[in-house]
């Protein structure tokens, strides 16, 4: 499990990299680019024309899967989503529930971190599917 201080430091570092990028809407290169290109191997759970899902390398629950859009197209964080991206956002949530039902029959949690205060550590929109144990409330 990631230490809360490490999580905050990673979010601050990612926010700084995002803030110092050229603001062209593409954002700085991320680890997800390396996974999508096949440069880095990952434990793939799902892939279709629009999105890619894989097991998190640093899981925070017994089941921790990430769902990302294959084409980032400015979807660096949820708060930057455009109206024309409603289709991909809905598709990603639909895929997330399919995976969640399959991997976590007792229930699961969906999380989207947004920005520095939301502890977003990778500026490529991603949905976390967490499960395999009883979740606690409140998070964070």
C-alpha cells in the first residue's frame, strides 16, 4: 500500500509537471503512454477500440484495476472533459462496471482522482476499480 504522504508527494509532483507542460491540451507524457504503446508490460484485464484496463502495479485493495481512454485527446483529468467526450466517459464507466461485477461480485468502488487536491498522480484520465474487501468510509 502507498503511504499517504507518498501519495500526496506524487500528486504534487504530477501537478507540477502538468503545470509546467506546454498547455497544448496533450499534457506531459505519462506512464500510461508507455503501457498503451507496449513499451512497458502490464497485466491487461480488458481492451477494446476506446479503452484499456489493467491491474494497478501498486494496488490499494486486493482488486485494483485502472481503466483509461486509449486516445487521451485532452482527457488529462475529469474536470477538463468536453461535451463531445461524453461518449468515451460513459463507455469507460460501463466497462468499469462490467469489470467490477466480474472481479468483485460482493461489490466495488469506483474512484476518479482530479487534480492536485484530488491526489491525481497521472495526468491521463483514469478510473480506479477497487474491491475484494470491505471498503471504509470516509476515504482520504
